[in-house]
């Protein structure tokens, strides 16, 4: 993580051998969420992330 206040502060949420979920606390106060699936990264704002989590819970 960077100490520069213009850079987002990142935190890994979950990780497997092939996938990574992480969040970033942006300098403007927004939290963004990211899912890395091999060479594709999907970006979410907080409201979208909550909806995505609801969706994944229904995938059982």
C-alpha cells in the first residue's frame, strides 16, 4: 500500500489460486470493489457491490 494520499488504500478481501477480490478506499472517500478473473477485472461501486453479493448468494 502507498502512503501517498492521492493513491487509493487497497485491501485484499479474498483470494484463490486463480481469482482475487479486493477493495480500494479512494482519496475522494468512495470505496470501490474489484474482482480479478484471470485477465479480466470487474469494478464495482459500493451499491453495485452489495447487489453483486446478493446475486452470488443466490447461485448456490
